[in-house]
């Protein structure tokens, strides 16, 4: 049983089917794009048909495979293919996460606003994610996605995935989840919640002022049904604040999108293999030693008592 898990059972299957290595190689090359698209809501199955989405992913996978024509793993066991697939999945998930955070933050901000308004009682099914969400959550989420696509965010994301093959080539290196990588990821996750709070803070502030005013009204005119009055008043106030904030939110999405390429590349460099890092350090040390090596040219060659150079 243990021998089967080690890949001995999978090796006959890999050699029995012709061209299976090439088919698996295309699938592995497409995994990085597939999992980077998973974290972006515009590629959900409710919006884009599976045939179209998978065709796009495989096409980019073939392009990525053409970037390394010399990469042809031979006699790779089932465990080796699984490890290779996990590396590509991790790289794609990192890129997709860093590009999708701003859209998640906008949708979360809308959810927070609707919670304060009391509009979460009217839940809708989000066609992009297939989950239940609120009205402003859908509005801000769609707004962020439209800005992301219209300002070239999709092109930037695909270019980042392509550039990731230079930072972390397919089939080389392994995950290096050191303390710095975990702290970097935690900072980005905290940034997601911070952005959701900052996006919703202006509307939340106005809604608290409305609640305070309605509280004074209820204190001096207790015959009014303040709860029934608060729903339309807070809905109108939240809608007006969101409309006024849309230009600022668009600028925030554009600024965040411009920084995603460097952030995703930095995370990939942190999760690159220690072997690649050690090789670079070895090369740097070799260059420093070569620079510090004394010159043995004719002018610096040792001389005898007669002043002649000693061979």
C-alpha cells in the first residue's frame, strides 16, 4: 500500500497511454492561470460558460509552456506530477489573491453599509459568486469589477502571471513558507479588512448621525414610529453618500490595481525555493571573491633581486 502511494502504481499508467506526458504537461501549465482566475469574480461559472473559460485557460497554458520549450519531464512519477501541479496551483493562487482583494473589499464595504441601514433583510443572489448578498454589496462589487476590467486590470493580471514564470519557472523551486512570507500574507489579509472598513466609513458615519437625530426625534415626539421612518431615511442617505464617493472609490481601485503587479511578484519571490536563493547567493559570493582576488598581471608579478619577473 505504501509503495502505491509513492508512485510505483502510477508509473505504468503514465507509460501505457501515448502522449500522456504531454497532456499532463499542458494541464500543469494551465493550472497557474486557472487558479489565478478563480479568485477574480468576473471568471465565475455563472457569468462565463465553462467551455469559454477553460479554452482561455488552456490557451494561456500553451503560451506559458512555449516560454520553456526545453522543459520536458521524463519518467516523472505520479507523486512528481502531483508536486509539480501543487507548485503551479500555489503560484496562481498567490497572484489571484492579490488581484482580487480590492473587489472583495468593495463588496464587503457594501455589506457593512447595508447592515447598518437594515437592508440585509432583502438578500439577493449574486450571479457572479452564486451566494446571497445585499443590494449595496452587489453595487460596489460590480463597480469595482467594471473599473478593474475597463482600466486594464485583466491585462495587467495576465501579464503578471506571464512574468511569474520568470520569477518562479515551471518545474523549478518549491514553496518556502518562511516567517517573512507568512507576515507578508497576513499584512495583505489585514489590508483587505482595512479597505472594507475605510470604504464604508463615510456612509457609516452619516448613518450614525441619522440615528442620533432620530433618537432626539423619538425623545420629543414619541408618537412617531421611528423605526419605520429610519428605513427609508437611512436608505436615501446611504445611497447619496455612495454616489458621492464613487469617483474616490474608482481612484482607489485604480491605484490599488497599479500596485498589484509588484506586490504579487514580491510574494512569489518570497515563496521561491531556498535552492534558487542559495544559488543566487553563491553566485554573488563568487563575484565578490573574483573582485577581491589580487591581480597577477606582469606589473604585479613577483620579482627577484634583479628586478625581473618571476614566472
